[in-house]
C-alpha cells in the first residue's frame, strides 16, 4: 500500500514541478536574453517579474479561442494535446537521483526505471513531430502547412545523427537503462577526474556530446534551427492558426522537450546526479556555499536602500531568508542523501538549458537549405565516423 501512495505522490510532484518549471523557464529565457541584449526583461508583474508566468497563463486561459473556418476540427484539437502528451511522457523514465527510502519504502528518485528507457525517449521524440504535422495540416493554412512540412523534414533528418550520438556512449556502458547508465559513471579516475562518458576510456565521448547537443537544438526547434516557426517567413509556422490555451500547449511541449533532452544529456554524458569531484574534497558543501552566497548578495542589495526600489527592500530580504533556509536543508544529515544528488542533477541540467538560451541570443537562424545540408552532409557523416571509432576502440579493449 505504501508503494502505491509513494508512487502517486511522486507522479503528482513531478507533474507539478515540471509544468511550473516550464512556465518559469519562459521567464528565465526572457531574463537571460534581456541581459544578453542589455535590456531589463520582465520587471513589473511581481518582484523582478516573477509573477509574469502567472500573468501570461491567466491571459492565455481567459483569451477567446478563435478557430478558423474550414479546419479539420478533430485533428485541429488533437494536435496540441498530442504535442504536450508526448513531451510529458518522456520525463516518466528520467531518474533524478539514486534509490532512497521514503516512509520505509525503497523508491527511486524518478517515476519509473525501464530497461529500455533510452528507446522510450527516442520513440517519444520521434512521435512528437506528429503534433506539428497534424496541426499544420488541419489548420487549412498554407503557411501552417509549410511550417509543418519543414518540421517533419527537419526532425527526421536530425534524428539520425542524434541516435548515432546516443549509441556511442551506450557502447561504453552496455545498457539502455538510464539508472544503470548513471551508475556506470560513478567514481573518479586518479581520484579526481569523474568517470563521465565525456571523459571515459577507451574513447572519450566529448565529440558525441557535441553532436548530440547540435541535434537536440534541431529536435526542439530552437535557434539556429527554428525553421518550423520562422516568424519572418511563415508568420509563426505550424501554430499560426492557434490561439488561447491551444497556442500555449505547443510552447509548453517545446519547453518540456528542452527540459527532457537536457536531462537525457546529463544522464548520458555528464554522470547524472554524481558530483563533479569527490565528497571528501567538499563537493557536498557546494550547494550550501552557493545558496549562502546568493543570500548574502540579496541582503547586500536590500541594505542599499537609496538605490533599491521600494519593493526590493522587502522582497530581497524575504528571498535572502529563503536562500538561507535552502542552505540549511543541505546540512541536515537526514536530507543530504536526497538533496545532494538532486542538486547536482539539477545543476547540470540547468547549465545545459542555459546554453540553449545563450545560443538563442547569439546565433542567427539558418536558411532551410543550409539546415538540411548541414544535417546530411556534415552532422550525419561525423556521427557515423564517431560511432565506428568508438565501436572499434571498445572492441579492441574488450578482446
């Protein structure tokens, strides 16, 4: 009975955290892009715009949903639901930490662990294109149709190098289970170099990691591969004719896919929840120092009453106390086995998400012919060569 209760709690918690994070990922992206471009970004709705995602949600939910004439109603409504469902399913097989004990029950930090978890994520990623294709076709708009056709061609093209980039590290760990993949990367070479697959012998997978990340940008329709949307050419691409909650559903699916693919990259290449250096050298105290530093910065800015805004004099101390509380949680012996792995996993995933945002604020969009040429003439041959070299190195060292 306890097993089912814990599973239900985990399911609800993961769903709430993921959807909330997707909403605030929009805020984070707008803030980071604003700093890159020397702007302020969301600033007025709540302290430093923190309530902007809630404001956007209320606006989209209460906005009138306009359905164009002559659409195929069933598929028009199915498309956003399909996109969100497929994007959220993948997170079910992602582990966030080791096995822990909750209410006397040994449970995984994650919803489930499948022996073929990698294949499940690849399958959901492949099926995700159907939401875009169906939405563009059912909208009865030539611009939406062109965006959906671009999307199908782009995602099919980049799935091949992505799959080959994933297979290479799998040859080293010899499993398709994400939990076993992370477990195979536990420990350190020479006492300090982590046994992540990007460093692992006999052939380090740093090149595979680069290939995977490039293909991930295309799979999630992000700059410089956001041709399915292409606002300057197709108005907004496959979702041009969508509004209100159905419009929000497509973007929820996009940000959920970004989160999932960064989790996968962390597990496959960066050791999952394992720390950057051994615990005996102080890695367990990194979150404590980090949150304490943030708290001190917040208190410092709050003390500058002349320069601070009126609301900042109240919100900065509140958030400073919150950071102090988080730092204290990481010092509780009972919670450390749960929070330390979760911190390292979140830190690696967050860094990869930041790179997604950073690239968006840095690189221009490819032309469509450049995008397809790069996939078939550059990325795919590089992935094939990398896979062959990795396979040869594994075969030689095994025998």
